[in-house]
């Protein structure tokens, strides 16, 4: 076993043991009728990281099983359900089965799937039970906070409590009082209180739970689009009775954006799968084996699904682009034409354009105009390609521009490898190893294990070299400071150093599909791209080529 493989297996076993220890401790608290919120957060985070790690090293059934554990504890940490005895038994059994798979390097698919099915049933039962958890204000409020709470209840606002884990050893008084989460709260409502105060934090503790109380007029679903950390409605019935003249206003009739969220998630999942097949197909262009034929079939299948989904949400402009791609891919599928890398490049560009059209809404007339120009240019390019494939099916002409476009996709400049600087921010050891392995051949990788550390490293690098990193990879979920907050602060630091637009670092978010709402907000904060886990080399290379990082640093 190589040293890298040994490190990966050791890291997986260590994470499994952390999950097991926390599960046993939380089970004891459950039987003693104690609520330990921090343990719920720990188990969720460990499961979240382990899921991606297992997928990246090929343990697909084990990864799916950990995802089922993560989903159950996501319900708990968001206050949507309460645990039961069956949950602990099946989660501990899952840890045992996965440990066996990792140690033996063989997955027992049937055994893993059986536990997976049981955990899915438990999740459904927890939701059906409908035992939502409301936060209780169990800490003393200052007179000023009490007055803010009273005014909020008087105005019929909803009160929420955010639960956020921080590291007291990596934070000073100034940082504690200026956490980015406070700005997020103020954008959607009124900050009421923060507990504990900085003076109450234990400087020797590795982690501490901070509770942030705020009021807003938004619904729970709307709050979730703005606040990354778990957020629970606060039980205020006893306090409402002490508030005089509470307004008894009828609630506004509105349609909650649940179905819209489902549609966006479905769109993104189909789009990601289509892009993945296109990236894999790019590696097989020119081959005629069964694997290549299968890839063409899958591309056609998912392109059809994507077209139907875009049409169902009335995105006719994007659906039209996909319809042209379907016509061309059908010719290839029928054996009437041969693919080119220019075609694959254009298909990937269209997918990327549609992704941005979903997540980034134009802020002004100029942005709208630029957006429309890009769409028209893509439409013209695809129409031209379709005409070429149709007119000369067997031997489509290859122009000089075609060769130049293909070189954009294929050229990797080894001469750049000592010039490119990458910052990888992820708290998961496996993700660090995988990303470093993919990017290390092109330059130097700096690793940060949490959001706060990543921000410190970025700022120090800028001060010492006068330059930003060429690429910053930010995991959405990290301890002490999440990826979206780090992104916001990096752009603020760049602005303070008069670094704007294309002169700034390229920032790529690495995320699970379940965190896609946060990606929406990240694009608003000038994120350049995102990659859905599990991370693959083809996905990373595609982003490097799209950013033009490899070419722009040529000697």
C-alpha cells in the first residue's frame, strides 16, 4: 500500500471512529432525556465529509449509506425532527459495515444497501412524526435585547435562533464581534442578541456553540436561502403574553417556494449529470468502442430530460439551446456524423451559460444586455455547427478557428507548474489529498483546514507577494467560518487592495448537491464556479481550462 493510500484509509477509519464516539455519547444523552445540540452538529459534519471522501476513493455504496446518516442528522440539526432509538442502532450498524468495507477494500453491496434502506425509512418516519423542535431562549438577555425582542413580537415578526460552531482559540474579540453572519442577519432582519459574550468563551476549548437571536418578516424557507448555519424558530408563546397590544394581523396569502426549490434541485442534478457525461465523452472523442456509444446515449438521454425540465419552468431561451444540441447529438448517435472537440466545448459552454442564467440574475440593464449578447452568440455558434454537421455529415470541415478552439480545451502548459498558486480550503483530509493530487502538477498547493485559517492564509499571501492566488477552492461547509463567508471576506480584502474584476482570484466552490441554495448566494458574492462532489479530475481540468488559468500564465 502506498503512503498516500495508507493516509486515506487511516483518515477514513479516524472519521468513522469520531462518528461512532459521538453517536454513543448522543445516544446516552437521548436516554437521559438531555438535548446535546453540539453532538448533533458534530455527527452531521463528520458524516458530510465522510460521504464525499468515500465517493472520491470509489466506495460508492458506503458513500450512499453515510449520506443516509447525514440526512437523518440534518433533520435533527435543523429542528425538523427528534431522534428515536432505531436511529442510533442503524447509524452504529452503518459505521460498522463501512469500517469493514474500508479495511477489506471490498464493499458488501447487499449488506450496505439493507442498512441504507432502514435509515431512509427512519428519516421518513421522523418527518411523518412532525415533531419540530423550537429553540428556547434559555440565556439571560440584556435590557436592550429584551426591548428589541418586545418590539419584534409587537410587530408580529418571526424570531429565529442560529446555531454556529466556532473555535475560541482562533478568534479574538474584534473578530467575534464582526463575524460575517451578523451582516447576513442584518440584511434580512434585526439582530437581537448573541450568546455567549466573548468574555464567557473558554479560551482552552476547541469548539463553542454560539447562538444568535434575530427577528425577521421572512418565512423559514426564505431565511434558509440567506443563512447557511442551522436556524430554528424560537418558542415565544410565553413572552408574547407579556407584550401589550400585540397586533393580530391576518397573515398574507402567499405560495411557499417549496416546489420551486424542488424544480431547481432537479434542474441542477440533471445539468450536472449531463456535464459529467460530456466531460467523459471529451476523453473518448475519436474512439468507437461500446463505452463511447454508451456515453453518447446517456448524453442524449439527459439532454432530453434537461430540455423538458427547462420547458416546464418556462425557460424557453435555454431550452432552445439544448434543442439544437439534441439535433446534433442525434446525428452522432445514429452514426451519421462524427463528433469534434469543438462540439463538446460548445456543449459545455452552453451548460455553463444555463447554470449562470439559473443562479445569477442581471442586476441592471447593462448586465441584461451582455447576457443577451452571450445567448445570441451561443445560439449562432450552435446553429452554425448544426448546419455543418447536416451539410457534410461524414466529413465536417475543420477550419482554423475550430483548431484554435480545440486547443483551448486540450492544451495544458507544463511550463506553468512553478508559477501557479492554489489555495485549497477544506476540513476533510481526503478532499485535500484529492485536490492536491489534481492541482499539484500545475503549481503549488497551500492547504487550509477551516474557513478562518483560509482567510488568514489568503491575506498573508497577498501582503507578502502582492498577488492573489490563481485559484481558490472553497468547500461550502467548513468549521468556524463557512465557504460563503470566506468568499465574501476575500472579495472585501481584494477591494481594499484595489483588486477588481478579472484581476482577482478565481474562486471555485466545492459543494454537495444538498447545499445548492448556498451556491446561489455564492454567485451573488462573485463566486466564479462551483463543482459538485464527488470531485473528479475531468471536472477540475474543465474549470481550469474555462478560467484560462493554464494559458494566461504561460512563459
